[in-house]
């Protein structure tokens, strides 16, 4: 199975990004996590992205705040799918990060999840890898089925609660 790269622009991103790591662990998806900066270590970021496919990666998740150029820089140096996690920052409450991540020029796509949406970034990475891995697709289908079952149980509890209050 291909691996997922989880790249953070700063160690301060880890508390949010750990949500992606948890999802990848839950699905048994191998990953590597690194800290790289689009601005402070641009050569390393470019080199990582250029070699990601040869190094066994199938998807790159990139988390960055403020200017949030990391996902776009990585995407410009690879043919792999890149998923951007715009990070909530002290400036503009993450809106700047969201706009920087989602507003990519034509030809350099970056799939973008919600601000601090690390779990969804990992779930999207799992879905992408599952396209070529039947076992992973089965796990993802079971995950979706469990989510639906959980909602139905909550709906039943709500119905019971409403009956009790009337």
C-alpha cells in the first residue's frame, strides 16, 4: 500500500494535525510526518515533493497557516494529489489560510478541507488510496456504514426523549 505524507509548516500545527494521524492509524495506513516550510525550507519542501512518488507516497497532506503556501508549493513539484489543511491562526481566524490554500492557479490543484479539518484530510487521503486497494475500500465502506448506524441510533434516542418530554 502507498503511504501518506503529512507535512506541517510548523510544530505548532501538530495538535490539529494529530487528528489526521489518528485517522490514518485507525485505517492502518502507513504515513510519515515532517515539518517543512514553503518559505524557510523551500528547497527541502520541493525536493520532498519531487521524490514523494518514488519514495512510496500516494498522497500528500499539507497543513499550514497564515500565508499557507505549503500545499501549493508541494503541489507544484509533484503529480501526486495534495490535500491542504488551512490552519486557524491568530491572524484573521484562519480565513487567510483558507483562501491561500483554496485559491490555486489553474494547473496546480490542491484539494482543500475546512480550517483545522485534519480528520477530513486523512479521510480523503484514505479514499484516494482505496481506489487501488480493495481492502482499504472495504474498511472505508465499513466506516461509512458505522457512521450511518450511529446517526440512526441517535435519532432513535431523540425520538424516545421527545416521547418522555411530552
